[in-house]
């Protein structure tokens, strides 16, 4: 089977042209996710805007004004002071971020499925446009979410596609508004999901929620493990050769998402010892970082082309085990239970995914790192619980889009998105 690369092109189906502007900031337009038998990462031209219309589908529809109000009331930042022993003392108010832009994203019918909300100074939230769906679909206090489809890693593209399909499926089935969802949309529940690490009153040392009497809220999780925000250009690829494009132009080869994902995991473990890890800062590239990325490219037999660089997951596993001395590394189909287990053991997980192309080929591939997990159970005044689970993704785009995402993995209406979604786990140094 030949290696598959995604050709240059544009995507136009994801965002409505009726993008709302706040503070007169100009925005662009969006797009989305996942793998080839070879996981190849490419860069596309910016798309044309397409007006897909707007339909207020039900009484559960969330308007743009309502979404803006919700986003503006979430408080980020310190919520309490702690003693040296980690015990809470006095509480202080969090900070409300000013909303910079709200961009509606339509489902296949043209009705808004959710909103991408960016904050001034950094941070974003993806908020559902239907009250029968968890309100906070993705959130970051510091990362940005550029409204430009051409910038999106394929894994993020597919996550968005799945999220849109899930919202649309709820609407097609005319699902009822449950008491659980009513509880989820209460301001206190939204606050705890959007910024749970700031609400220390929901942390329980025995990892068991007290469901009697006061119906105590519950939080368990592993905050993001990686501190790096590496990417494929900006000198991360400084030691790679030049590639020639069909039009005769040349540029330095992209590092490849496979190499960036592997490199960030190895930097976290600081292994093997043959590299100077102290000379690899979190946010800028050095020659030592470029050397690591070049060496990974060689080890995984990276294929460098004009529109992207790709490698097979089998070669990534072999490189982890045989070249870089992580002897237990193994590949398998994505399994959320295993991901939870690995992250609880404080081991980042390599993920990859893609879409099914003609003749069963794997196309539109991307590799990235899952480096955080959390589950939050909140109760309303009537002791009605709501459960929210999130995974923290590092997409390998120099910090852009890194955030907590609800793990959508459904296939509504017979559609298939997470084609050949796989992982490498037990990445443990020897």
C-alpha cells in the first residue's frame, strides 16, 4: 500500500461567514482532522468563506449573545491561597476575561452547532449552541484558537467534525432536555468545568465523592504534563534539507507532526541521555532541538515532501523502542481506558488518526500528544449530578489550539470520522 499524503486544497464546510465581530477585530475562517497509514502533516491555503445559513433549531438553541455572556462570566486565575502544606486558606476572586470574538460554526444543516470564543490576551472556549449538549466542549486559559481553517491540525479538524455531528444528531432525534443537562448549564457548573483547577473546594483527597447530604462535587485528574510548545517550522526544522514543489519553488522541509510529537514526549522524559535536554527550551528552537527532530526523522524513515512530512506509526514505535530506548512502547487502537491509566501514571500518550480515502486508504493524517486527563462531577441544588470528562491535547502547533477537549468518539448517522485512530503508550525510558 503506498504512502498517502494530503494534497494542497481548501476546506469550506466548517464555518459560517456570519462571523460575529467584537471590538472590531477582523477574523478569518476555519477547518479540521486525522491519519494516513502514513501520518503526514501538511499546510494549506486559506479557504473562501461560505454562507451556510443560520437556523434556530429549538428552544434549546443558544444564541450568540447568550454565548458571549456565558463566556464573559467565567472566572480564570487564582481562586484561593494555599498554605505550604497545600491547604486552602483565604479565597480571592478570579478574573473575568474580555471576549474578543465569537464565531458560530454550523453543522451540515447550516444551524450553528457551537461557537469558537476567543478572549483578549489569550484563552478560548468552544461553547455548545444547544442546551442538550455539554456547554464547555473545549477550553484553554492561555492558548489561542485562530479562526483560520488552513492552520488546523487534522486531529483537531476531525474532533470538530465529530462535535458538529454529535450536536446535529441530538437535534435530528429531537432529544429531550434532561435534568442532567439543565444542571450542566448552571453558571456554577460551567465555571467548574471551564476552570476546575481554580475551584479547590471540589478536590477530595480520598478520590471519593460524598453523594449524601451536601452532594459534594468531585474532581480527579492529571494536569497537562508537557511544558513544551514545539512546532514544525521556526527553526525546529533547521537541520532538514530543502524540498522542491511542483511549481518549482523550494522551502525547508517541515519537521513532521510525527517527529514533533515524539520529540515533545522525549523532552518530557529527558531521555535518552545523549541529548542536552537543558538546551531545549519550551517555546523556541535551538540547534539541539533541531538535532533531536532530525534524528527522529531519520529513525522513523520520514518522507519529506512539499506539502508535508509523514511517517508510519509502525516506524514510530520501532524508533521509540530500538533507537531511543523506550523498550515497552507499543501501538494499539485508541482506548480511553488505557489513556486514562497512562496519564494517571504521568506518561504522555502519542495519538494519531485520519480519514478513510478511496479504496480504503488512510488520508489526512496527524500525530499529536495527549498529556492530561480530568473528570468533574458537579451537583446542582437538587443534588442532580453532571459528569464532564476532558483530555488535554498538545497538537504540536507551537501552543496554538492546545486545550482541554471533550473526547467525542461517536459515529452518529452512520458517518465515520475517527478512521484508524491509534495510540502509542507505555512510552517508558529504559
